């Protein structure tokens, strides 16, 4: 799976977003170590706080199926389902990634239909609070 193919799957996942309040649709495509792809989209709620981001939807789908070895994720977003600019993961999504992914986990942020930028989780969430911080 190439980075461009993963980004294209994130863009396609935007089609399933439920975003009647903000109008911003976001899609994500998560690649596991074994090559399986889990897609996600944002799902809004009238009460706002029960809303969930595309990245967490993809990660939680994978975890529900017993997968926890992630290689990278692509994220795309824009108004009315059209990629319009970078939509990097929010802080909550970055924290969820820190729970399951190493600091070098790659995050592809789609800028346009043909362009993306790559970050590591450590770049987007330096000094992350991880399971290592919780002593048993």
C-alpha cells in the first residue's frame, strides 16, 4: 500500500461522514502491520461531546477486531466533503494514538487530492502521556 493509496482511501472515507452541524467531513485510513486497512469518518452529535473523530473511529474499529499493531494513518477533511486544507488529528485523537502507537508512528495529512504531508506522532504530540506513565 503506497502513501498515495492510503490517502485516497482517507478521502473516500469522507463520503460516510455524518457532519450535519459543522459541515466538515473527515476521513481516515489506518494501516496495520499485516497490511489490513481500517477506515473511519467523523460522526457528529447534536450534543457535540458525544461526537467522534475519523481517526478514533478507525482505531477503535481495529482494536475491536483485536488489531493493535499500526503502521500509519492518513487523514483528510474539508467542508461539504471536499478536501480543502490540512486536517491534522485533534488533541484527543493524538492521545488515543499515543495509547496504541510508538512515537515514530506516521501520520499522513492530506492537503489536496494530490498532496499530503507526513508527520510522526512525536512531532505532533511531544512529551506524550502514554501507558508508560501509569505505574501498575
